[in-house]
C-alpha cells in the first residue's frame, strides 16, 4: 500500500472515530486503537515508512509526523469537550 494514501486513510478514520466518541471511555479506546504504542494503527503506519525510497523518506516522514500531530490534537480537543460537562457538574456540588 502507498504510504501517502495509507496516512490519508488513517487520518480520516481516526478523526471520524474521535468525533463519534461520546464518552471519555470511548475516546480512550479510540486513542489506543489509533495511537497505541504496541498495537495501534499508527505503529502499523510507521512500519510502512521503512518501505519508502530513500529520496522520499524526508517528505513521507514529515507527513507522518503532521498526521500524528493532527490526530493527537483532535484527541485532546475532544477530551476537553467530553470532560467539560463533568467539570461543570463537579463545580455545582
């Protein structure tokens, strides 16, 4: 599989899963599935980098890092939104 296409598919799937997460627990499962260090899809995607031609590695590596950053940021933003109602309830008590 072409690493560029794989990264685009990964990013789209991860961002969709993050947006669909409706609880902190679900979001954590999404984080593990997409960003997990042992079995996450990011690890599989990273293994494709070894198959890229030498001249393309800087370009593909940069894109990999950008995708990882965007997915991580989206995850953090969603976490804040999901935790917000809980924080508001805690203040009422």
